[in-house]
C-alpha cells in the first residue's frame, strides 16, 4: 500500500487502514482514536478454541493495511513468532509496551528491524507530554545549580498500583523506565530493595538507579488509587512534583506554579504513526524525541535486570552495549575462543597420558595419535582465526534506510 499523501493536518487520516492483532485496553483506545479520524480497521479474531491461528498472516501483505497494531491480549509464543515474521516482512508496527518482558526478545526484534527496514513504534507516549519536557528542563537546571529551588538532590518515581504482583510490577517498571531514561539519561547501576520473601518483595519493591551524570533516581511501588505515577524532584530548597494518572485523566503540576494539562495518549501515538507513514520528521518543539524501539528495548532490559538484582541481593552494573549481528558474532567468537583454549589444554593432557602409555607398552596406534595431535590443534586454531576475517569479507555493518526516522537516535 503506498504511503499516505502528505498533509498539513496531522489529525486527518481518511485513507488510513490499520490491522489489529490483540486488542488490549491500550490498543482499543488507539483504535477508537483512529476510527474517530475516519480510519478503517481490520481486526484479526482470536481463535475460538484458544489454539494457534494463521489469520494474522494476511497482515504480512502491505496491500492489506498501512500498519499493524499489536496488543497484549492473547499473547503467547505463537503471537511472539507472528510479530517476528511481521518485522521480517518490513511492516510498520505499533507495539503495546511491554509485550514481552525479555530483553533477548526485544533486542532480537531490533536486529531484525535493522535488516528488514521495518518501523517499530512502541506505545510510549508519556515522554512526549509537555510536563515531561518541563521536568527535563528543570532537572538540567538543577544539576547545573541554576534552578531557583537550588541544586537537584534526587528524583523519585512512585507508582500507585492495585495489583502489585510480579508481572504487573515489572510491566509498570518497563514503561516508567523509559521516562527515567528520557529525564535522567541511561543509568550505570541498578539496585533493588524489597522484602526477604521473594513472593512478597514485589508489593514493596524499590529500585534505585545511579549514574555519573545525574542525581540519584528511586522508583518504588505503593498501594493507592487512582493508579498512576507521581514524579517528584527533590531540591535543596523545595520540591517539584507531577502527578500522571493512568488513562485519560489530566496530569497535575504541583508547582511551582500549579497547573494541569490533558493526557491523550492514544492521540499522541496515532500522530507519531501518521508522521512515520508520511516520512515526516518529528517536531523540534520538545527536548525529548519520540521513543524508538531501541528505547523500548533498553527499558525492557532495565525491568528484566530487577529479578537478578533481587536474587543476588546486590546492585547490578549496567553495560550500555549496542546489540547487533556484528556484536553477536564477536561475542560468539570470544566464547568459542575460550572454549578452544580449554579444549587445547585438555588435548595436551590426554595426549601426554596416551603418549606415556604408548611408549610403555609399545602401542603403535597410540604413538600415531600422540604424533598427530599438534597438527590437529594447529588446524583447528587456524580455522578459528580464519573465521575472524568474516566481518572484513562481508563489509561494515550498515543500518538500512527505514520508512521513517527509526534510526534518528543513534541506532
């Protein structure tokens, strides 16, 4: 299907056709917003018996729809594979966040996207709210000592939730972690604090993020209603606070000065999708750009690290590694090289033992094996070293030109 014709009205989409795969509350709100603008919706029904379905495969064809909306409803291994195939087909997808709390799955999609040119738009609209831009400006001023309230001492994110089970807490952290990264940058270390009982630790979970370039950040879970997120900046001479309830309830800026602003998350995500389909760059009116899939993958990585930190009972250093096919190749070669060194030492030990036995009992076959092992080891090591030349033969890794600005943030 050809791209939508450019228009000066980003809210008009009469020729837009969207496929829907798993309509959760987030995607349902997005569908309602799209329908209100005249878009056509193609919903893929869930199988009646709860088994696998191939009806989604029609979405692989660009002539069927302009983009595919993927929600958490009916999420399974089969749905994860369907998303993988849609990305391989180079489709434009809007993905509810998080679909899968696995950083391996998230970074696998990112590598596939780089090869296929697919556009993945994570549903992370909160970073584009005007209050978040104001908070970022205030944080930068506080770190520089130019904020009227004095120097910024800490940043606190409090998430009020009714269901504080492990799955819901980690899903909430995966969403809020994007705001943490957008406001304070990538953390260098993550530490957790919770109850000693692993089952009850999640209802009182607190996560600390530290880094060399920003104030300490604390994210914690608390019971309360209405559900939502409260962000508090603690300064030397006062505080600045934003309340961001879930849903479409307006956000509140507690000041100074006090203010409110509407929250239309579905409209924000749909506007970003339309810009992507029209190949339009994001607006330069905000210091925080729209989220890319790399941002979503990093947020999932932070949430995925929390169980390991709880299990170990200590902080975990976060390595800002760029995941790519070349990086995977280098990691595999490094592991294989260590394995070959250990195997070489084992061969040396066994060959020495076999050589001693062969000399003692005049065993000709043993003498032949003992004499051949250096040549065998040399051949294996030579082949291993030759594999290191593969990246040079293939050429430098390139990020393909995508259908939008997916690579605009350093992908």
